[in-house]
C-alpha cells in the first residue's frame, strides 16, 4: 500500500469507533475482512487495500496516462468503497464491486476531461487553423512505441467497447467478473467483446496501412 493511500485510508477510518487489536488479517478471505471492517477493524480494510491496490492502479492506468492522477483516483476509489461498505451486498464478491467503483470513477473523470478538452480545442480552433503545417515535421506516430500505438487505437473505440476490451484482453478479467464490474449480463459482455475486437482489428489494420504508405512516400522523396 502506497504512503498516500495508507494515509487517506487512515484518515477515513479515524472517524469511526475502531477495533484496536492488531491481528494479522492475511489469512482471512475478503468476505470476512469486509465484515471485520464493518465492525471497526483498521487492519481488515488495510488488508483489502493491500490485496487490490496494485491491480486497481494498473487498471486505471489503462485509461489514464498521468501517474499522479492515477494515484489520486485509486485513493478516491478506496475512500469511496470504505464509505459505501455498509451498503455492500455481502452475497457479492468484493473485488468486482471495488473495480466497478474504480472503472466508473475513471470513466467519469475521462468524460469530464474530454469535455474540457473539446471546449479548449473549439475555442482555439480559429488560431490553429491559421497555422502553416511544416512539411518537414516528422510524423509523431513514428516515435511511438507499441504500447502507445495500442493506446492510440484503443482511444478511438467507443467507451462501452473499449472498457470491455481493456478489462478482458489487457487485464484478464473473466466474462463474469466484467459483467459484475459493468453491471451488464454476460451475454452482453461477450457480444461487446466480439465487437470491440473487430473494431480494434479494423482500426489497427488501417493504421498500419497508413504508416506503410507514409513510409514508402518518405523513401521515394529521399
């Protein structure tokens, strides 16, 4: 657990009447840890954070590049989960419920960011349209590594398909887990995954073809 997340969780739990024993919680399953947290155990929730923090950060970073924002969002996810723990349905698995909060908060952040970016681009469009494009400027895609290329293509896929593709093919969540995270039926997830893979393949192929044509043109102009 990172220092900032540990501090945030500690701050959150100080407002509750907490169990002060320091039992080792690593041997308990998630359901028991949730129960213990509801009873006031600091250690129990700290163990839940320890179990899920790394993967949560990795999932968020699939959508957001800024590592500081990723860290901040992961902290907010755990805080929200803690505050909503009394509403958590104990018949459900804790992991998918936590990632549902994480994915929803991440997508909400992206939507807000994109709205701000669109407004900025709109307000600057006139001045940008007046700029002269330098033909000697290299295509920035040529300097991208594979992971950046993949992210660039993923960004062109609609959110509901991109989310499923990232969770399944990049993070290896099962279909049932993704269904729980996105609150959709498994049949819907399977259909969206097939559509997402088809869209990715089409975009990826088109991108590679454009790069190939640009490469040949550059050679011809030498």
